[in-house]
């Protein structure tokens, strides 16, 4: 059998190979696409969990592709940080894939195999971005993830095509800036391997070109993650995307970009360079404050449930970026923990939005009226997700906010601390408004124009099962937070902060 | 390195870029963009990047321009003049471009000079590739050996990017139902010249033969899977341009084309996976010597490179055809341009 | 003069990037935006290939005779340009044509639905 040493590459290769299998078999038998994608994601999830366990037991793993030693060949480096992110990606995408069965059948009946091929290629791209230890390989995988998400978003409703086009423009600008930054690093060092760059860069840290490289890479990644002034493309793209796309893309894309930022900051430029030599963290923390407040306030003005969630994503990105740039271990711990937690919370809420859309053909706040009576199980899970978003204790949302606030106090960033608290209050207002509408207001006369009467009942099992797994994990992960931090995240925070 | 040519071509490139952006007629813009790409080829040949120039000639000046023209043909040709209302966007664009330019110029002041043999880029990694390519892989074309072996993993995903683009175009454009109304609805039959048809028909076999040579001879001369695949795809596109789309689809139907696209990338990733099954790391071709007759580990690498190049060529050919067919027929797979 | 030769390539790529970026952000016509995007991506390729240039060196194909063992003589690094940026840029060209294809497909989809590729007219139809 295949030895565990090969697991790191298999995490990426299994989904890639199954993309072709799904495409070809799906061309003949549409019905096989769904079981195949679920099967391959289960294998991927198993591989990434066992890789995480290997890392926890024996420290970072390095894998040489093609057998070439770094820096000449491409290297995979799996340490505590990206092993955790790999598990998050494979878990979330598995849940999203299981969920997608009914909604894809309903929304895209004649292009199911293509949809699932793109779906799993997107997962491949995200996994590859996370696992790689080579700056240029990262660019290629960013483009795979980007191209698939353009297409997956384009086939949504209303103005999905236009927002997808804007996403193409902004995504290309972001990726090109990243590529240009890597070019600056290459011209100054001659290397592309992250570990090699880390060892060369301190000697030339005063160089202007390196500063420009850092600027280009950071701005490029920020465009990808929709950090506040660059967030314009995100809300429309995620609101009008097909349900199954929203469920996959919304929890993962921004979180993986945050991971990429952390990886490049600490594994290419070194914590010493970004925090001590550059001394820009005050500005960036204030930008994060703007992101949190701006995102939350914009969310407050929305009347569409899913659109509201997209603005909350913008605010959550502010949490993570701000947390990293607090430049102390509590802040970075909080930011990394929030990658995990926010992926789960966003997934939970987008699953609920997806179920509501599936049943009512809308996700306006009006569509939610009276749903607590009609769909009690769905809305119960929604309540858990909402409490977590607000930051109520045993749920995960509380713990990452706790660490972020500790970090803010440590760093003396009172503005950031205030922003966190204000945003929690705004979230409370928002979600209690939704709960009030769903619980107390009477059922809305659904779709008066309707040629067929929609009777709303509980969602099918293939949608409820992943929702419940996620809702339960919001609490379970919350309870085990301290062991996650001591066993995994503590090793990922750079030493000496 | 002849810096006089370098300066001249670069100046012309700027003119082309400027006029491609400014000209009002989109078809002219596309043609100027083709010229821009072609000047790029000259520039890169001048700098010694023959493989890049070859790819740019096939991809940038060739199929990209055709895709653009097909898309313009399917939408509208002229740009409407706007005197008001765009000021805000112009300001943003101007501001972003100016800031980016200044930042880049600031960083540029630290660069080692152009074509400096002692720059870090030329002295850190690249000497290893130049001195070891023959002894490691027996491939004299260093670009091929780095592309398909040292950094073969990148190239696998590069092929996957092409594949993704093909599936994405099919996903977005393909119309399975007949009843959808088409705003663009152009139904006139294009004029078909017998001279062009005859000449193209005579040329296609030679083009395809040349493409196969480019794929097979990539070890020793510029070229390889990408260039060969694009040329193969272009030969089909030529048939589509001079005749109509139905004659392409008769030669290469939708189903076989998709299967070819999958097969190509699958071949690449599959060769990598075989290496794992034989007990080495992914894409470590040297281990293939165990199943290939009469090869040592160096020649096994050479053969492995050839295998993946063939996979790349198949995939790229199929996807280029798929993108062209979908764009030119608006996803209907009927008569094309 | 030496300063100009040493930096001319980099200045031009910066200029091309500015032209491309301006077109991407400011143009009203979607096809024009895409042309700007392609110019922008080609500018980056100019940058990378310029990194690989080396004075007095030839194309990166090892000179070799016919038959086996003909290429055994020592290879002088100074004689060949740096191949690594070329490899990276092959990838970048392929990525840019892929992006172009997907973007054009989306434009065609937009045209199918709204009947125009002018951004302001599309926005009017959405409202």
C-alpha cells in the first residue's frame, strides 16, 4: 500500500484526478458525479486528518516533488499551521459537497458534471495553495482557484454574470500583483522556494525592491481576500452565486487568503522584517478597524439575508488581518483560531441561507417570516450559528474574539478592541432582527405570482445532515479550543513575539 | 543581446499598447493587440527566451487574437463614445495606475542592471539547471527539462489551468436547450471563398505534422507540449474559420473533444501517480526505468518528460478547440462565425 | 547611456502596466477592459524575461553534437541565459490565455442577457 509519506501530495492529487473521472463519467452518466465527488472528498479529508496527526506527533513534514531537493525543485512543507487549514478546507468542502445534491439538481440541471468538475478543481486549488512551499507554485494554484470560482459564480441569478466579470478584473489584478511581487523577490534573491527566501532576505532587508515586493504581495492578497477598501467585488459575487457555490466559496476563499498572508509574512519575510523593520502595523490595524466597522454597518443596512452575510465576511476579514498585525502572540493565536472558527460559522449560516433559498426561492428577510414554525430544525441550527457569530460562550465565536481582545489589550490597540466589541453588538442586533422576523412574524403569503404553490416544510436529509454536523462542531470545537491551541496553534505562532 | 533592437522594439510595443487601448473600433483594437503580441515575440527572441517567444507566437498572437475576434464578432464591434459619467472611473484608473507606477519605479531603482551576468537571478539557482540538465535528464533544452521535470509540478497545474478554463467556458456558454432566445442572433451565411478553403485544406496536414514535430522535438529545440498543442488546435480552428464550425465538429465532436481534454491532463497526473506506485515521490520519473525496457534512470527522466509533453499537447489541443467552438457559436455548436 | 540600457526594459514594463491597469479600471467597454488585462499580464512577462537576460549569452539549449556522449564536455554557465524565468513565463502565458477565454465567455454571457457590452448600459438595465 501507499506509505503515509506520500499523503501530502495525495491530498492534492486525489481531488485533481477525480476531477477528470467526474468529468468523463459524468458525460455518460450524470448521476454518478455526486457520489464520486463525495467519495473523493472523504478520502481527501481522511488524508488531511492523518497528515495533521503526523505533524502533531513528529513536527513539520517536507515533501520533494519529483524527488528534487529544494530550492531546485518544488517542495511541499506541512507544519502545524497549514495542516490545520488543510483539515478545515477538506472538512468544509466535504460538507458543502454533501449539501449540494438537491440544490445543484434544481438550479443547474443540465450541467451537473461540469459543475462538479469545477467544484473539485476549486477544492484542489485551495488545498494546493495551502500546502505549497514554493512562491510561484502558489501563483499557479491561486489562478486555478480563481478561474473556477469565476465560472462557478457566473452561472448564478440576476446580475451574477456582471459581478463575476468584476471579480475577474479584480482577481486578475490581485493575482498579477502577487506575481509581480514574486518577480521582485526573484530579481533580488534568485530564488522561489519560501524557506530559501526566508534565509536570504534578512541580508538585504533594507532594500527598496524588497519593500516594494512586500507591498505588491500584500496588496495582491488583500484584493483576493476583499480587505476593506478592496472589498467591492465580494458582496455581489457571493450574493448572486448559485447556492452550492456560495456554500463552498464564502467560507473558504477569504480564509485561505488570510492563511496565505500569514504564511508569506512569517515564512518568507519573517516576523522580524514585517513587524520591526517595516513598522506599518498601526496603519494596518486601523484599516482593519475600518473594515470591521464598515462591514458591520453595511450589513446592518441590508434587507437581504445572504447579502447581509457577505458584508459580515468583509468584517470578519478585518478581524483576522487586524489580529495578525497586532504583532503579539495572543493576537496571532486569535487570528489563526478565527480562520477555523469563521470558516465553520460562515458555512453554517450559508447552509441555512441555502436551505431557505431552496425552499422559498428567495433569501430576503421577508422570506424568513414564520420559518421557525415551518423549518424548526434548520432554524435551530441557524440560532447556534448566529450565537457563535455574536460571540456567546460555549460556541467557537467567543473564543477567537476572546484571544483577539486579549491581543488588542496587549498591544494597546484600543481602537481595535472597541471595533471588536461594537461589531459584536451590531451582530447581536442583526441576528436578533432575523430571529424576531423568523419567530414572531406571521407567515408571508408566498409568491403570489406563483404558478405553483410552494409548500414549505423541513429540508431534505442531505441538506440537514451537513448543517447539523457543522452546528454541533461549532460547540464541540468551542469546548476543545484550549487543546487545539496548545497542540496546534501554539506551534504555528512565530517565536519571540 | 542587441540592446539597439531591444530599445526599438520596446518603444514600438508601447505605441501598440497605447493605440490598442485608445482606438474606437474593437476589431482594430484586437488586431493591434495581435501586433503587440507579435512584437513581444521579437523582444523575447532578442533576449534569448525562444521558448517563451514560440509560445507567445502561438498563444498570444495566434489563438488569443482569434478568440478576441470571435467574441467581438458575436457581440458588437464599435465602442460607444462616452463624454460624461465616466469621469469617476477615469480618475480611479488614473490614480491607481499612477500610484502603481511610482511604487514600481521606486523599487526599480534597486534592481541589478538589465542583462547583468552577476545578478542574483543569474547566479543563485540557474547555474545548477544549466550545468546539470544533461547529466540529470539528458535533455539539452534546459527550458524543457526545468518545465517538465525540475518544476514539473507547476506545469501539471498549468495544464490543469487550461483544462479548468475549457470546462469553465463550456459551463458558462454551452446552451443545451434550443428554445433560448438569442439577443445577438446573427443568421446570415458568411461568404466562403473557394480560394481560402482550398489553401487551408492543403495546409492543415502540414500544420499538424509540424505540430507533432514540435511536440516530439521539444527536448532538442524550442517547443514542446504547449506550443505543439496550440498549433494542433489552431489547425482545427483554421478549418472552422475557412469552412464553418460543422466541418470542425465532424472531425472532432463535442464528446471526443472533452474526453481528449481529460485524457491529456490525466496522462500527466497519471504518470506522476505511477511514480508513487513504483515507490518514489510524485513525478519522480527516474523510477520509471523499472517498467521501461532498456533505460537507466537518466533516460527514464527523458522519456517521462516526453510522456507528459504528449499529455500536455493533447489537453491543450482539445481545450483550444473547445474554447473556440463555444465562443464562436455562442455555445450552440452550430455554424460558427 | 549605460543607465538607460540598464533600466530601459524595466521602465517600459512599468509603463505598459500603467496603460493596462488604467484600461482595466476605467474603460466602459468590457472587451476593452479585457484587452487592458492582457496588456497588463504581458507587461509582467516582459519584466520576468528581462530578469532572465544575460549579456553575452545565447539561448538556453545546451550545444550538443549528434549521438550519445557528444555533450559530455563541460558547460560554461556564462554562455547560456537564465532558463528559470522562461519556464515561469510559459506558465504565465498559459494562465493569461485561460483567463482571457473565461473572461470572453462571461462577456458573451452578459451580451446574451443584456444585449450590450457597455458597462453603463448594463448598469442601467440592472436597475
